[in-house]
């Protein structure tokens, strides 16, 4: 289920409650199509990815549907559709928040590693459970997990496939925020997205480009990109608005150029 509100905050919600929000072929194709549409939509200021209900965020691929798909072509399709979608998700020019409304296992954990920011209920549990199904990660999750929490911690989680709680995920940096049990995770993510939507959209896009580069490129290349992006932002309307607001002792109003 996909929609964009008047603030430009998009919500992409996996809606397969009877299957614990597992992604079958149709859901994977729909997920990828939504990400592709977002790449072309200049009105979006933030994206939230979540699941339906309170039990599961995404429980990975739908193993029941894949029981009859043992041929190499099916494995390649499973790898390509979601790995491409998650690469594109990582490169969207606006913040992407995972609103983890319930447990995330297997591919669900791979999805959250592709998001910029991650908020979860305090009773949520996680597992990179691929090893227990005789599989490696297939959607780019290993490299992203190593970048997020380090090789040693990622090794232990991937090789054991053990279940770990939200508090532990928060302590080693996989989660940014925890939401008390009585509060709604999606509402918390929407409030966070609204805060981000009021910041300079061009600067957020530049910072995301810089962060992606920093995770993958040598330091010298990253410095070149940083210099280019800094100079672009230096002359931007939002930077000029920030300077004017400082001088006039008022709060800056960003993104005015996009609203005209």
C-alpha cells in the first residue's frame, strides 16, 4: 500500500497480514515499482517503510510460495528484484525511515539496513535468519550490515541467525530510536519525517549522496565529492535563507524555491 500526503511524506506499507507481511513475487514487484516511482517524484520529502499490524514488519520472502521454485532462474529473480530495489532505495535523495512495527526476520532485516533511519517498538525482535534456511543474504544485506555495525558484530549475527531484541539492536547502532510499547511506531516515524521535511531538501539530498559515497569510495574521492556538494549548497537559496534568518533573529523557512 503506497500513498503520499500533502506534506510530501510517502508511506510504503507491506500489507500481507496473514503471511506476516512476507513478500511473495507480486509484493516484491510492487515494492520495486513503488521505489522506481519515487525516483521520479520531486514532491517527496521523506519516505516511511512499514508493515501492516503489530506482529511483523516484514518476515522476508514468502517461503510457502517459493516451495515450488527451486530452479536457478527463480533464485536469480528473487535476488535481482529486491537487491535492485534496495540499492535504489538507498540512493533516493530524501530520508528513508524504517518504522519497524513488529518483528523483522531474514529479508525484513535486509530491508531495514537499506533505510537511512530506523525506529522500532521496544518489544520488537530481529533475526538475520537466512542461515537457518540454508541461504546467505540475497538483497545486499551483508555489506550494509557490516557498514552499519562493524564486521565482528555482523559476523556473529549472520553466522548464528539468532534472535535479538530491540534494546540490543539500539545499543549496537542498528536502531536509532525506540518507541514505548503503548505508542504507535508509525506515528513516531511520521513525526520524525515531518521534522525532516522542514529541513532543506537540497541539503538532505547532498548529505545522502555524500554518505553513500563515504561508505563505498576511498577518502580522496569522497573529499572531492564533498567539496563539490559544499560549494553547490553554499550558493543555494536555503543557505542564503539560513544566513538571512540568523541576521534577522528569526527561524529560517526552507524549501521556498520548490514551493513557487
